[in-house]
């Protein structure tokens, strides 16, 4: 089943047409219709022939995403290589870049982002607001037995690398719990940050072309449950000032990194203040609503940016939309055909099923976007809550 994409404008005759993608999950899969529309061929590097994006690939190179030998083969028939996720080996890929392989975003743009401590440090140097943080690795071993958490409790413990979908992030409530984790895992893998008592979580998708043109999407509200995104409401009910500040932060990040492609910025809002939580240097869950609610989806925008085509219009084509993730609530092998039929029948619903063979609690199996009809913010919120409840009557939460 191919996802649907709405969007805009003509392609550039000098633009790249063979796009390599490292990673073959649902984020690459959802680029399929946009690639077809733009006349692009997608070459996928992915570990398994059963991965979702294999179904839409012009050519597939099977191999781990960190396998540089497979990437070298991918590069032999790609004009540019981009990334579905950030779990790559930049040092290994650098040998390909030195030999002339084009990556978008460039490896230098990704370098400050892949380790969460490096990412936080980069943002801090750019005077972009972030929660207080420390790298636990910096604490001398001789001081560790008597070390005290400086931020109080609760406190947030994050794996510096390879965390996603709630993996590697924990809200720690007591000194005993923190000591237990560090005794078991050690200090080096972790970033510790102050817990932010936020009012809501926000996110924005933003794209930059190689010529420096930037397009920002609406600021959205996200709801995280067990550190996994449960739903996204577009647009967020925030002041114009906060909306402009969030967009300006995204623009500063893109420009400062000389970033080519799309990225997601997740933020905490407390009163009239915002702080950046994390940056995802790729298409992102908080932008899935754009497939059915924006003039140009985030997936088409990514392909436009990395193939040197003009960026598209990112504005909403409906008053509002809510995207609900379909998270696994059991360990099972099922295609959930009955629930999928019911979800697709909901009013103004657009269902995306990722074709994963196995379900487990918290795993993203699909999503459904429901376009809303009211232009009034209060009514939008009511509509969104009703839509989320309707989804959860069909699809249980874990």
C-alpha cells in the first residue's frame, strides 16, 4: 500500500534524479509517491528485504546502514545520498565523501547532532535555549562514588547515541533509582538534564535548499506518552510571538549547520518561553500530518531539497489536523485488518499502515491523520480530542 501525497511545483531540468537513501523503514517508504511525482528514482540501503521502503525502491542494496561497503555500491548509482535516520557511522562515510560522494545533508551538518551532548553543546553555543545539562562522562571516576545530581528530582537521563521512540530516555524520580542505573550501565553513555515542567510540547519541521532558501511548516503541539509520540495537533494553539520564535529558532539551526534537507525541532513551552528538547535531522513523526494537510508534504520537501529542486509551499490546506500514532499494544503477528478498516472509515481519515510483520508494545505500526473542519482554536481542540478518542476506541493504547 503506497502513501498518498499532495503538492506543488515543477521540477528543475538540472536537478538530481537518482536519490540514495540510507535506511529503509517507514520514513523512506513514505517518500515513494513524492518520488514518483517528481520523477525521481529512489535507491535504498536497508538490512532486510522485508523493510517497508523496499516496496517503493527502484533498486535496493541489502546491508546494515552502517556498512560503508554497501553504501559505496549505493553511491555508484546515486546522484546524492540522504538519510532516513541518524544511526550512521560518520567517520566511515567520510572516506566516501572524500572520494566525491555527495551527501545531503552534508556529513559536517550532521556531526554536531548525532550525539545528544554534542547537540546540546552546539545549541548552547548558538545561544538557543535548552534545558540545563551535563555529560556524565565528564565526572572524574574518583568523584563518581560521592557524586550528587545537581538538578534535583525528577531528572532526565538520556542515552547520548541511538535513542529513539522512547528508547534511551528515562525520567528518574529518586537518587536511589539514578544510582541503580549508573551502577549498572556506567556514566559514559549518558547525558543528564534538568526536568522541565512544561505546559506543552511543540515541534516544527523546516527545510533548507542548497541555495539557502528556507521553508517552515506550522508549529504543532505533540503529546508524548512513555517518551513516545502519541499524537500531533496542527497547528498548535500558541501566540503569534511563540510561533515566530520557534520558526526563527529552526531557521537559525538550518543556517548555522548549512543544512540541506528537512529537519524536525522538538521544544518545551513554559509560559512565554521555549527551550529546544531535541533535533531530528530528517523527516520526523511530528510532520506526518503534512501528507494530508499541507500543500507539500515533509517527504516531498526532503526530496526537493536534496535533489536541488525548488522548495514547495508548506502551508496548511485544511483548518487543522490531528495525527494519531498506531502504537503496538501487544506482542503479536497480525495485520490488524479489522481495525484498519474501521480506522479508514472514520470521517476525514487518512490511514497509513507500515506493513511491519510483528507488533510489540510501543512499536510504531502506522498512523492515521484526521483533518478537522473548524477554524476556531477552541473548537479545533474539541474536534481533535473527539478524533483521538474515536481512534482509541478502535485501537487500544498500551
